[in-house]
C-alpha cells in the first residue's frame, strides 16, 4: 500500500492534504507538532528513528508571527532557521523516498514576493526552496517528483492571525475570497492519483491570481 507522511498534518493545509490522500486509500501518517517539531532538531532526529522511508512526503510547517526587522531577536533567527530550513534539510538527508514517489513542499508566496512583516519566513522559506530545487534533479533520477506549492491567502488559522480584517481583505482579492485548504489537498491528490510525474522542480503559485509576478 502506498504510504505518505504529512508534516503539520493535524490542521490547516496539512490536514486537508491528509484527508484528500486518505480518500484514495493511501496510508497517511498525519504528523502533528507533538510527533515532530521541526524547530527542535532533537525532535526531528527522534521522528526519523521510526519514520525511515515513505512513498510520499509533504514538507509543511507554520511560520513566525509578523515582526519588523529591527525587533527580530537572535533567538527568533535560530528558532526559525531550524523550523523552516535546517529541520527540513535534516529530514531529506535521512528519510528514504521510494522510487516513483513524490515530495511536496508547502512553502508560501513570500518566496516570490518577500513581505517586510514576514521577513524571517521570506528569508528561510526562499532558502529552502533553493535547496529543494537543486535536489529535484537528484530525485528525478529515481522518478521522484518534487513540487513546491506556494500558497497565497488561504482560509486557515494562520491567515486569520496575520490579517486584521479578513472580510475587508477578501474584497481586495481578484476572486473576492480566500483559497480553501481542500483545494490544495485536492490538487496534491490529483497529481498523485493521475501519476503525473513530469511536473517536477517547479513552483506552483496557489494564490487565486493575487500575485503580480510571472515566474
């Protein structure tokens, strides 16, 4: 049976992906923060002791609260360096993705349009996206597809925390609504269910036409 590990799988986008994959009879381990905290490298290493391989890996984690550059502390940098960058690198160095598998990175639209209020997230998500792009060529040799999904405004608890007046914000969006986590879940499911393999090493801007960039 095909297996999947979904980090951050107990809420938001991660939960939606987990539920979508379960609907096509994939054996999903939906990891919560209690199972693995990517900001804590000891937690990451402990998780990898019992989760050594999988067919599908979803790299997903929350991000920092908004902070201006001038007030970011050294501890903030260290914490999110691990959570958004080094934790994921450690996972990919130590977990085997079976041939013909998939790795999905749930990053953020800040990798394309850096946000001054989310400077830590902008920096480290972009840095890991570079690593992920480089590794996609290595994984391609085993027909493992690597897809970076960069969500824009999605209807999750984090969006509610980041945006002061969500209803007013919706009016500014091209579709006049937030994206739903289930839309990302169904996208991931469709890629896997239809065995789409040549879509690899790419960034998918999942933002309802709200961004201004082309690539």
